[in-house]
C-alpha cells in the first residue's frame, strides 16, 4: 500500500500562500522546452498554472495529482487533469516527456514513482523535474523538532517529505533505468509572500495534525518564532559567499604541501585521520612521529615540518582541497557558484573557503538538530585511569593536536598542544617571501599593506586584531 502524505490540499489556499512555487518553476519549464505535437505528462500538476504554459506551447498534456481539489482547479483551466498518486502511475510508454515541478518530494516511496515514470515514457523519452533537495526547509525542521520535542513527539517521524542529495537521487534514477544527463542541488533561498504561519498552514498539516486541536495554533506560533533566526542565519551565510566571491584577489599560488583531517564520506572536523595532499596518512597517536617541531634562529615560534619532508599548510585551504567532495550539497553548490574548483591553492581566496565552511557548519547544525533524539541517559560515567591520549580536531585556523598523560587519580601530568598557527609559521614566511619579491615595484606603504594582507590569509594569532608589520625594503 503506497504512503501518501496526510496533507489536505486546498486550491484556494495554495493560490493565496504558495503562488511563488509555479513562478519559481520557470527555469524547469525552460529545460523541458515543450514542442508542438509532443505528448507530455505533468506529474504533480497542482492547480495547473505551469501546465497551462506547456499546453500553450502546443503540446498535448495529461496532468495528474493526488489532491482532488487541485485536480478540480486544473480542470477548470481546461486541462486534462486526473486524480492519480505519483506512486501509482498506470501509463505505459505513452509520453515523449514527463515533467514535474515541486512535487516529487511529496511522493513516497520514490522508487515506485520513478518506476512509474520510466514505464510512462516512450523509448528515448525525457524526464525533467525539480524537487526539494538535501536540507530543504532545514531551519523549519529544526524549529519543528524543538517545538514537538516539548510535546513528546519526534517531528522527523511525522515528516511527509523526501529531500535527497543529488548523489542519492541519481542512484535511484539509474536503478530505475534512466541515464542522468544533469542533476544538481540549487541553493534557492525563497522569500515567502506571507507569514511563516500561513506557510505552515499550507504545507505542514502532517505535523500539526498530530497535535490536539487547541494546541495547533500555539505550536505554529512557537515554530515561527524559532524558524526566522535560523533561516536568516543560513541565508546570510549564502549571501556572504556570494559577497566575498566578488572580491578582487591577487593572482598568487602557494607552493606547499597541505595537511588536514580526513574521513571518507564526511567533511572532517572532529574525527578522522591526519592526511596530506602528498599522500601521507596517520592516526593522531602517530603525530609526533610524522610532525617535527623545531626552533629556528630568527624566531621565537616553533616551526613545524613533516618528518623527511618540508613545510606544509594547514587550515581552510587544506581542509577544502582534501575534502571538498564531502561538503554538504548546499555548501558544495555555493562553492561552485563562487568559482571554487575541487581544490584551492590561492591563499587570498581562503576567505571564500571560510565562507563556504560557514554555510556547511550551519547546514550541518540544522541537519543534526532536526534529526536529534535525546539519549536514554544524558551523560556516561567515565572513571579515570592512567594512560596517554592523543587527539586531533580541526580548529578554524587548521589542525590542532593534543597529547595528555593522565594518572590514575585523573590528574594530567604532562601535556602537549600543537596549534595551527605555529604549524603554518614556515609556510607564512615562505609565502610572504615569494609574494613580496614579485611586488617590489610597489611603494613601501602599499607593499606593507599587501604583505599584511598576505599574512592575514592564514589568520594567525599574532595578527588577529593588530597591524604589526615593520617592512624594510632595500632596493638597488
């Protein structure tokens, strides 16, 4: 038996609060490019606003939707519309194309939908669609999770939606026999034409229907109060990526190895192994074997280098270059839109990487909060025992190493911490030397300013808030 979202669709309410949905479907319609005489299936047609445009292009259209009131509205526009859930399509090789806008994420299980679409298409037919993707409505889901948890309910168990990543949906498409030419997550923050409460009235019945009638309005108000700050945070992070991507960056490449944490399948922050771009990999306990810190004559700061190798860079460029493919789909699309490739070697563009990482952090936080279920016990007792522990995490500036020796009484007897700034010291100096030598035609003031900027690419502790560089130039 197919599972249809427990959602009661009203064509009038949809037209009042969700008319932006077909308006945003225009680019998908362009991809469809309907031609005169084609036979096209509109899957999840809603009230038929977009369907009318396909008909106007000269195509013969059959429109289906699971909601009787929406089908009635489409029929009122003169469209051949039928009540039929997307999971139960009965067509057999009838259509040149299947089109769907903002509907597939309501249809579960998705495998049944895709199998039906495949059967409905003629040989060589095309499937053009748009749907909610990974972390769609993430801020709303976080707010719903918090509000429903207060009432002893898990919001994610009530969700009618299916928001896959591009990779996950590609896999399902290919399993159903499709050849995928293009699939992507498109970041599209959307300004609502009405309040979030009205949006929840239109799209959130599956959640609020689980509450007693008198509690639904207060719960909606609580969700709205929590949602707005979360949505603004994510929208602001995406805006920041677009803003910094427009900066004027010097053409400069740092020529050094890179070191960061790595964990296949995740953008490693708090766990994983230590890896370098040159192919070295080792656990936290192997740090002192592979990373050597030494005093140098000209500096009070320890300089780090790889055993048997040279200097290296840690920080956002290293994290991104080693693990960009594991960013969340939203962060990955933001990076691509900002002009970043799979790696980045220009230290000046590290500000773009930092902005992308902010998108990832908010996106990941929303995902974790929305899926959170309180454990049976809030904490676990950990009795002290003697031993030595090693740990590595990613701080914003780069990889941070800790080693502690603990006695049976739980007291730390020895400790070693290697922060990213000292690790980057040698790379900063080498980069500064190369950068300055290529710009000796500048006057001293401008050269000083640009060198300070080059140092701040690494966000070292010594220059967080102070212009500090004394530059002496000897020209012959």
